[in-house]
């Protein structure tokens, strides 16, 4: 009898782990962290899960903000565990409908809406790698993404308005318009190229004048890419 009881409990436990309907609420940061760590062993290294194949019906919210400087804040406090930030970054998801862009942390059973002040990723390192005798410009984000400059991952400069931030984050420079460099990384997610990384780009590339504009020319993968520098 004792043995049968244990077996029954074991069966119930397996069902609970596999049935999405009995999954715990993942909008709690610790629950989400535990869920991701339990499933991380199914992938090797920092592989990005197949988010495009997941279609969860349940949508919840988390008080999590990715600030315009790349910092992650949860319930009003800075997230200092970089390993946790990097883990959550693997399930970042972007959706756009009727001109409105929303960001989520996406799992097979639940989408958790978060807030992003500008873009969700930040590039803090750039270097030159050589592959089969060809030089590539390779960019690395603070959360572990690595992407090379090519036709699908180009650099774009555009205006960022500090006034677009929520009221509790507006500073004295709220009316300032910043020209910021961005790069597409994955699944429609963009990264801001950090100031130091962009300065390094100007040292790697070639600056020239064309029709009164300053042009930064970069070489990557055997091709040239031009970026019009802000005045």
C-alpha cells in the first residue's frame, strides 16, 4: 500500500510538470527564474529558444522596466544579478499591432508584458573577427548576444526623445533629442550601440566628408556600410 501511494504521487507530480494548465503563475520573478532554469538544460549553451513557435494564450504583466540606458529595473529596484538579466533576455519578444509596440517575456505557457523605454538590448563591445580570410565586425550585447554587421543587421541612426519616458523618469533634459545608433539583433529586437562601443567604431572605420555630411564607412564581410554621422 505504501508503495502504491508513492507511485500515485509520482504520477501526479509528472502531470503537474507537463500540463500547462496547472503551471504556476510565471509573472512572479522568482517563479519565472526557476521555470527557465529548469528548462535551460534542454538547450545547449545560451541558445535562444524557438519563441516564434510558442503561442501562449495567457497574458500577464510584471513590474519590470528596461530603461533607456539598458538597465533592468524590477519593482522600482535595479536588477544587479546579471546572470538573471541575461537569462530573461533570451525570452524577450516584441509584437507590434496598430502602430503600438509591446514587449514580453515569452514562455510556452505565458506571455508576460514588460515596459521598454527605448530598445531592449545594449551593445557594449565591438571588435574585428577573421573567418576564412574575411574580416567581420562583431558586436556583443550586455546580455550575451553576438551579431555581425551584414545586410540583415545594419546600423541605423535615429532620434530618441527623452520626453517619451514616463513622468517619473523624466529629467531636466526631457526636451533633449538624442541621435542614437541602433542595430537589429534577433526576432525584431534592436540594440542600442553604447557610447564607448560607437566611439570604437569610429576608430575602426573611416570618416569622410560627402555633400557636407560626415560619413562613417565600415567594412564587414567583404562589403562596405555607410553611416551618416550626426552633426
